[in-house]
């Protein structure tokens, strides 16, 4: 569905990504883990067109999307929940969700998707008319994910959904990821929380200083002694 | 009653009210109010157009433009040139009556708005493709360049000023433009288009991720804002029948900016109040003319300390009272369970949210 072929990206003289190749197949949850500064966010920003690769290309459903402006990707079926959540603080929860359906015209579908979002995160229903800026961090993350789903994406990109959240909230978020996957949406999950990410994904890539150093089924990686030592703290 | 019929009725009623006011109160022959008071009220009307239009780009879209006077000047001079050279011909062609002049003025207004919109497009396209504060820098430069140009174009009087413009001191016309500006900006920010603009202000990257073509929307908002500023300029040009490049220097842009900051960025009612206050205040302070700038500054400092969001920033008096009743029934939703370990913070945020709604927080066009 999505494939990165030998992608290199540099900020001036600094090479942030050095020949990264990875792919995400239909229906999979693939996670990209790595430490701070490994290039996770750069990878995601390149996929979403915020950065242009100096080398390599990105294919989505067989078509090259490298360097395409972000707003065009939504129409193609890619949706992103940005790092730091990026909710619209002065819009209400409901208005935030409606923004997620910005390109949708069918009112019935939009209402259906609103209800689905509220079912997935009942907390959002309680706060429907409240401004997003008044939500707690966990609620904002739920909102960002529900909003990203409003465009009915075939591929959902999640950038650090567990960042800065309390363990119980992280649990809720990952349960939601399982649920989204159960509905057939393909997910690329970028995470620092390797433990949770490996537990809720099919395959994983490990990024270190701009290179993919390991890849494989998440279960195998979770059992790998090197991963255990470096990322799981065991 | 169907919606369009209702809207039509409201529009007709509004026209009737404006016309009646014009006829009964502002007709100089009736001596209802002194020409001085009439002048202040009409100037306030022009300033309302300018402030509300600037609020569209600064307050709602979050792009900082500080060259509004430049677009106003473009509208003022282009329409003045049109009126001086063709206005009489058009009016006479239609019998030189009130109707003829109304048509001439309408054409002048449309032309002024259109030329200002074109200028806005030229300035907006290169600077709004970039994220950040480039618009402020470019509009600042544009405002300066326009003044330099006008000071040197002989056909519009250069530095001597442009005189002989047909004078139209019409309450009806000025407030018609002001009301149209308010209504169109209000409807815009309540629409899907407006929600996209507000989302750009809130988080440009996230807006882009929703599928909003941010550059296009920013340029559209900027062009509309410029066009309305141009219309404001047209009114000013025909108000005294005289234009001088000096009236469009940076200080004028700054004045309009103060109006919307005073009233509250992102609040239409605030912009209207800001415009009225900053039109009336200088007159009220006429006795202390030398201290005017000092008083302005002190006022702004006090405002920034006590209400940094502006008088009405974060509020919408017309929407709040409706939302309040709904808010009361939702109090239970504010209870924070132990799920979030950062309890203290959450509770603070939640009570803040509750309080904010109780002071009638609006939904769309506010910023806190």
C-alpha cells in the first residue's frame, strides 16, 4: 500500500534520513520505533509532503506521492494525527471533528462518522461542545485520532500518540488503535514507547540515526535481546 | 417563511432603516444633529468597514497584516480617479439626478474594491505561500511603497493631494458598506470556509493535514480583506472630496490595528466597538491633543495587562446567551475521574472551561 524506496532527506548539511526503505501492506499495523532524533518524525513529515526527499521515492497505492503537498494526500486516502496532537484549541470538539471531514460532502456519512468517533471515545461525546483547548492531554489525543478518522482514510499515520500521556491513558489510546485496525484501516504508527508499539502492531522497523537497523514481525523484535536491552529496558 | 424570503425581508428592512435614518436624521436641512456629530458618526462607519475587514485576516485567519492603509489608499485613489474623470459623465448620461450619481458611486466603489483586491492578490500570493510572519514584513513594505508612489504620481495630485473628487457625504452609503462588510465577514467565518480559516489560525500544519489548501485559503481571505479595505478607502475619498497620501501612512494602518486589538482579535462586535471608540476618543480628547498618543499608549498598556485578548476577545455577546443554557446541563460532564493522573491540572482546565462558558464564550470566532 505504502512503500518508501531508499529515501534520503537532509536539513542543509545534516542527513536526517540515509536510504530508508520500508513498506506498509493493506490491513497491517506497522510501527516505526526509535530514540529521539533517530528520524521518526522526519520520515513521517516526508511521507506527508512537508519535506521533500533528496533521493528515493514514496509510493502510495502504486502512485508516486513524494513531495506532494500535504492537503492533497487527504483526498487520496491518507490521514495524519500530527505530533503534539494539533487540535484546534478554540474550536469545539465537534467542530474539530467536522474539520476532519473537511473534504467530505455527504452529510449522512459525516454524521455516521461523528457517531463512530463518539462511540470509540465516549469521553469526546461528553465534551462535544467544549473547546478543544480545555481538554486534558489524553482527551486531546483521542480527539486528534478521531478527527483523523473522519476523512475515512485507508492509511492512518499516527505520530507519537502516547507522547506525554499517563499510562492509563496510553492504554486507552492503544486499545483504540486495535479497534481502528479491526475496522480494516491500515496504520503506520510512529512511537517512542516501543513496548506498547510492539505489542499492538504486526511488523516493526527500528530507526537509528537515519537508518533502518532492524525490521521484522513485532513479536520477534519484542523478543530480540538487542531490542530488549536498547528499547524495552529489560 | 423560507430562508431566502426571510433574508430578503431583513435586507429590505435594513435598507429602509438606513434610508429613514439618512433622510430623517442626517439630512442637513433638518438640523437634527450638528454637521460635526454627523461627520464623526460617518467616519466611525468607515472605520468599522476597515476594522472588520482587517479582522478577517488578522483575527480569524491569524495572518498578521500591517499594511491595511495601503489597500485602502489603492481603493481610494483608483475610485477617486474614476469619479473625477468619468463620474460626472456617467451621472449626466443618466439624467444627472440622484440615481445617476448613485450608479456612478456604485461603480466607483466596485472599482476601488476590485483594484484593492488585485493589489491584495499580488502582495498575498508570494508572501502567504510561506508560513510565519512574512506577511507582516511584506504588507509593511507595501504600505510604504504605496505612499511613495502616490506622492509622485502627478495625475492624482502627487504630494499636494488629490482634490475635486465628487463629494458624497451619505450616511446611507457609508453604513450600507459597513453593514455589508459585517454581514459578509460574519457569514464567512460561520461557514465551512471560515472554519478552515480559523483552523489555519489555530494550527496551520494540522489544517493542512485536514486537507485544507492553506495557501489558497490564506490568499482568499487576504484578497477579500483587501477588497473591503479598498471599499472603505472609496468611502473616505468621496467623503471630503480630497485625498492626501499622508492620510495613508503607517500610522493609519496602525490605528486600524489598534481598533481590532482593543476590541479583541477574532471578534466582529469587538472590531465594531474598537472602531467606534477610536473614532470618538480623539474627538473627546481634542483638548489634550498633545497627549493623545500618550493616552492611547497608556490605554493599550492597561488593556494588555488586564485583558490581553481585547475587550471582547473570547466572547461573542450574541451567541453566548444561547450557549449558556446548554452549558448548565453539562456540568456533570466536567467531573474528572481518576483516569488521568494529572488530576490537578485537568481539574483546573475543566473548571476553566466551565467558567469560560459561563461568561458566554462563543464557538467559532473567538480566541482566548
